């Protein structure tokens, strides 16, 4: 009989893992709590660094994992350790016995309304990076007025690198996402002035620096180093942003038609809940704790339980896909007794 492997989470990590497991002759089962596959990427439009349409990636992943057993709208009700396997009870009443579980429950976007000073949920023209991606996808957001786009701002590090937000970690993807989105907005609104308010620019990935150079040289996007000190709204409904330009050493005040908050990646509470069922440890950054963060990032401390993707920390798409393949190889090695 083919070995059954349960994948919890049908985002890109779960889909890529299922696709690789199928190629190796296993029977993956994907348990996805929402009504669709693809996780966060299903809401994104174009992916850095190559501006690949997110839908192209998703279609390929969904096609290559279609022979997996997929349960949508399904949660994990309980998980129990048996002698050398696990009994997983699903919310649809199905019980599965398996020796291998791959957790791919991903991340949650920081709730920008918790940073009250930025006015998300209070001022109409304040949106998040995820809202903007969604708008790029479907053009449907009452807060974005196409006819009035003279000035746009981006605030970096919203809910990341911030002790008050209880997250001192860098979310890794939001500097490059801000630059990508700023370029995309400038392409749509060539006359608009665009400002990125940042503390540090962290552009660690392949070709990320090219985006930064292009944003300045070809699109004239303004990068202002300094924390935003105040966001308010004027009588015409425009957003007023005050900040300290720490490089020029002077205060700055701009009037904007749209302010985009770069919400960070934080641990998905569903990951924590799922981990709690098996007494799996949580790391100091709030994400699931791998056996170690150098050599065994896709292994949990419990035999037969593995991780892939953003459930262990902020990851890009290529990093997530690479981890999914790596976790599959670890499971395969264990099954054939080569580990
Ligand atoms: C605004 C923004 C833009 C981005 N743009 C890019 C980009 O252009 N290029 C790039 O490389 N990266 C980008 N990223 C990063 C990218 O989104 C992540 O790398 C990717 O989403 C990680 O995939 P994942 O499968 O690990 O997690 P997720 O996408 O979070 O998917 C997890 C899945 O698990 C499900 N799930 C969660 N808990 C449970 C549970 N208990 N039971 C069952 N199912 C569960 C969820 O419903 C979801 O479907 C961006 C990130 C942000 C925040
Ligand atoms: S990637 Fe940039 S915006 Fe995101 S937390 Fe790190 S420094 Fe801040």
C-alpha cells in the first residue's frame, strides 16, 4: 500500500509538497481550512523578482497536485500519537492514521489596525500591501480613487521590527514588495509622486537591488529614511503624513491620496493551535520551532512531523517552494530507510 502523508495547509508549500510526493509514488492528503487552494499567493497579482503572474504559478501547482486527496473547508479537530504513527481527526468526521505529517500552515498578515497611529480602518485612503495586491488583481476597492492619484505613500515595517507590536523581527519581503508595488502604481499613475518611508531598506534577494535602482532612476520614486510620526486626514479626505527625514535632518509633511501600510508576516494562530495538539515547540519569534535553524529547518523535534514554508518564519515564494521539496526529500529518505 502507498504511504499516506498528511499535509496540513493547502498554500503553495502544501501544493508543491503534494506534487513532489505524487511524483515519488506516495498518497498525499491535503487538509485546507479555507474554501480554496493557494493560501496568500492566491490574493497576489505579480510576484517579485520576475513579475511572474501569481495565477500562473498557482495553476501549475494546482494542476501538478490534482491527484492528491484534497479536503477544503476542513480543520484538524484533534491529533493523537499512537505507537509509531498519528491519528488525525478532521472536522468532517474522517479519521486518518499516518506516520508522516507535513505542516504547511503559513503565516498571518499583521493586523495594521493595531498600529492605531497609522489610521487603518479609520481613514478611507489608508490600505495595506495585501489590499493593494488584491486591487491589482480585481480593480475593486472603494478606497482607491483612480481619478485622483497625485501622491501616494508607503510606510515600511508596519508590525515588524517593533517592540510595541510584539514583533522585533524583520518580515523580509515587505521592502521589496513596497518597491515592486510603488513601481506598479507609478506605471498606472505616471504623474503621481510616490514616497517610501523606511527605517532601513532590506533587499537581500536575487535581483532585489535592481528594483531599488530602477525605482529611483526610471520611476523617480522618493525614498525617505525616517519613521512616520503622525498620520491624519484633512477636510478634503486626503491623508497627511508627517515624518522626520533623518538623512536630510529635517521634518517632512506630505499630502497623499493613498497611504499603503507594509504589514509584516507574523505567525498564523492556526499554526500555533495545530502545533499545540502535538506539544510542538514555538520559537522566540512566535513561529513554529524547527529542530534547528541551520541544518534541519524542515524537521520538527517529533518523529514523523515536518515543516515547510512560512509556518517557521517569513519566506519568499522561491524559499517556500525549495523548503517544500526539501521536506519531501526528508520524508522520502526516512521512508526508504536512508536517513
Ligand atoms: C503582501 C505580500 C506580498 C508578497 N509578494 C511576494 C512576491 O511577490 N514574491 C515572493 O517570492 N513572495 C511574496 N510574498 C511571500 C509569500 O506570500 C509567501 O512566501 C507564501 O505565501 C508562503 O506560502 P505558504 O504556503 O508557506 O503559506 P500561506 O500562503 O500562508 O498558506 C498557508 C495555507 O495553510 C492554510 N492553513 C492555515 N492553518 C491551517 C490549519 N490549521 N488547517 C488547515 N489549513 C490551514 C491556510 O488557509 C493557507 O491556505 C508576499 C508576502 C506578502 C505579505
Ligand atoms: S523587509 Fe523592510 S519593511 Fe519589512 S520588516 Fe524588514 S526592513 Fe521592515
